């Protein structure tokens, strides 16, 4: 039995080993480019979704910080332990919210009460909020919402336009662009804070 043939007649195209043609190579490269492009596009939207969720949780943690400050004995004024702490959301700015100490006990944010101003990621905007009292009212534009916590309760005081009889509030943070995505931070009167 012959394993190797030294026959010079094997120049026939049908039996000769073939490589890739240029057309096959171009089709393969174009498929790889399309799949990579789709993966990168999906990664970008996935990344925005993760960052938006992170920003929403950051606002929820700042609300929790106001709650802890409100029920503890810490504050800007060393002798004023009864002042409430809260977060003020002003839709006019859209990029900031303020931690404040309510030194005049009017359940609202006034000039000179700011403890810290938080600036959110410029890719996101606080686009609106809703308050609930038997029925849901949602606001956009230049509305202002204050959520306060005061000793000894963990309960939230939700104040919109001087009225504090609301049972819950939700603050909406959204992405921009053609396909906006949003997250809601819910604060209930009982003091529960969560992201939806």
C-alpha cells in the first residue's frame, strides 16, 4: 500500500486543496463587524441603565441620610435637636437636590438652611415627581418638593406648596435621548424609601 504518491498528475482543480475565496472572506468579516456593532450598541444601553439605577439609589441613600440626621442628635446647630432634616427637589434645576435642616420648623426649604447640595450625573435629569393623597398628582416644570424627617419618628413629612398631608411621593430620574429610560424613588409617609 502506497501512502505517498509522487504522481505529478494531481494538478487537477477538483482534488487540489482549496483556500478561502475573497468573497467568502469579505462575507465572514462583514458578519463579524455586524455582530460586534450590535454587541457594542447593547453594551452602551446596558451601561446607561446600570448608571441610571446607581443614580437613583444614590438619591434614595441621600433621603435615608436625611432620615438618619432627622431622628438622631446631629445637626448644624448644636443646641437645636428638634429641627427636621430633609431633601428638597426643585425641578427647575433638574440636576441638583439639597439636603437641608429646617431650622424655622415650617416643613419647607428656605434660604440659609442648606447643609449640602448634591449634583447628579449630567447624563440624567430629575424630570418630575408625583405626590399621593387619595389620588395621584404629578408635576413637571418648576415645581418644588420637600421631604422631611423629624425626631422621634422615622415618618416622612411630604410637603408640596405648604401642604403636608400626602401619603407618598415619587421622584423620577430619566436619561435623555430618543429612547429615555427612567427610575422612580418612592418615599412613603411611614418612612419607607425604595427604588422602582
